[in-house]
C-alpha cells in the first residue's frame, strides 16, 4: 500500500472507531423528564430524543412499516417467488411461507392496536398494547441509529484490531473468535438488540460460523444496565443493586462458558453463510505481537472501507432490514407470547415441577417463585411484575436476577434473533432458555443466600 493510503487508513481506523466506541459503549449521564440524572448511552440518548420529537406519530409509523412489510412480502412471495435476482427488495420480501404468515399476523395486530378494535386479548395493556406502545417505539428509534452507525464498529478496523488480542481468551474460554468481543461489550454495556444486529451482519459477511453467531446471540445479548436498574426498582431492591448486577454478571459468564460445550449449541455446524467450513485464520505472524498485528489488520480494513456515500447507503439498507424484517416478528411473536402468559396457565404449569427444587434450595415462597421461572420467555419484565408483592427480599432478588440471566425473551431479544439472518428456530431458542435457567438458578441462589 502507498504511504499516503496507510496514513489515511490509520486515521480512519482511529477516529471513526473511537466515535463508534463513544456512541455504543461509553455510558453518559443524562436527565430524564423529571430532571433526575440517569445513565444512558449516546445512541440510546439519540433514540430517546427522536422519540420525543415524533411523539404520537411513532405508533402510526410503526403500523405503516409493518403493513408495508406484509403487503410487499405477500407480493414478492407469490408473484415474484421464483425470482433469484439479488436486490435488497428481493432479499427482504421473498421469504418462505412461515415469515409470510408472521408478517401478515403482525400487520393485523398492528392495525387492531392502532385503531383500537378487535379481540380484547390482543388489544390489552399486558399483551399487544405493551409490545406496541412500550417496546416497538424504542426498537424503531434504536434500529435507526444503530443501523446507521454500526459500521463505525464493524467497517473501519475495530474488530480486526481487537481480534488478535482477545482470541487467546475468547477461543479457549467461550469457543468464539476474538472479534466477537465488540458484540459482547455492545450487549453487556449497551443493549442486547444491538449485539444481535452486529452478530447477524458479521454472520452474513462471513466472519462468524452459524454456531458462533448462534452462541453470541443467545449467550451474550444481555439487556442493558439501564433495564437492569428498572428491574431492581420494580422488585424494590435498589439498595442491593451492586450485589444484584454482580450476580447477573457471574451467572451469565458461567452460562457463557458452559453453553457452547453442550447440546444444542455444540451440535450446530461450524459453517459460514457461504457454505464453507474452513475456520478463519487468527494466527499472529512471528514478526508481530497481538497489538502490532491488530493495528496492521485494522489499517488494511480501513483503507478498503466504504466512502461517505456508501457508508450511508449501507446504513440505510441495514435500517430498512431491521424495520421491515424484525419489527413484524417482534409484533407477532411478542404479542402471542404475552397472550399465552396472560390468559393461560401454561407457564405456571411448566414451572410447577420446579417447586420441590426451590424448596430444597430453601427459597421462601417457592410456589410463587416457580410461576415466574419460565414466564420470562414471553417477556423479561413479567417475572418481576409477578413477584413484586412477595414479602421476601431473597425471593424477589433471585427472580429478578434470574429473569435477566435467562437472556432470551420473545418480546424483544428473542424476536430480534428470529427476525435476523441468524438461522435458529423458536424451539431451539426455548431449549437454550431452559438450559440457561438450569445453569443460572443455583448460582444466583447461592449468591442470594450469601447476601441475605
């Protein structure tokens, strides 16, 4: 490479990667509507600011996007179903019948909720209304800024720089490439949906195998610290927040160590999106150390990075992909899951076998706690709501910490995973959720007995 190109590449890598780190990974203090200080991230602050600007129009925009997705999917999957043309519209809308049905149902739900008519089980503050009014507006805004600015983390060398340094840890401990460190940090510090977006794109671009992408999405896509604070407030344990979040981190790290080594994640093929199985080379030449080799790789990546126009074109494509493919899935799956949780005893019945185990672990109000163990698969907030009136601090602590450590819930992260390009089924997500519960529960219980 020419010396001038190398200099430009280094500057692009350093400046744009630092900007990406600031936007997605650096906590900032902002004031809420009541003037109280709270911790956020720049990208979340931008999303909330835009939501404040568009106000009530967010619901209309969401309804139109979901309906547009359903109509275009119906057209492309029938009239143009045999088309093999590579275009953004064909890739977005020419899908198999399962996704056609999901997007149509999502459109029906969105119309019913927006115009306030239809079945009460759908138009209910604990089911469809909760998903539509509380969750989807946030995803709408977060997807916009995350889609536009994710290339700052992915396209200008940051992953290449960190890969050689963290591969010696990530490979033996979590069975993952070193570059996945950024995905994991983006989830832990920022938001699980952002981590899923990064992972999905890295899988599409051939940097992760199907197994690696599934492991990252289902093991590290933890909700943000901000949401953990909301959970702690709901169960009335803000005085124990340090112990609370420490328990979540320990449980998640242990689960992340075990899960890739057992079924079903272990059995997923190490196959890249193009069908190849040859693992990416992460060896460092003898002439370099991890830092110098990472810097050289990052510079090379930055030199080949897209220009300003292509940067925004790629960003808009990502935003449209998330809006038109993921929002309908979250609308459908989230609403159906909360309906099952609200109107049927399904999750209470599934949790009943855990009562003897919880009693053996000497958890107060074991029956009440058992009813929350699996309901979090529908929505992570439900266990905390159900347990908030139980008098035992220990029980509320265990249920709250476990609900976060279980990680996969269909009203957000689970729905985003299903709507992404990562090939994982609903059934496999549920089994991963169950196994995470079995791993995390005893860890959190032991810590709760120490703290209380």
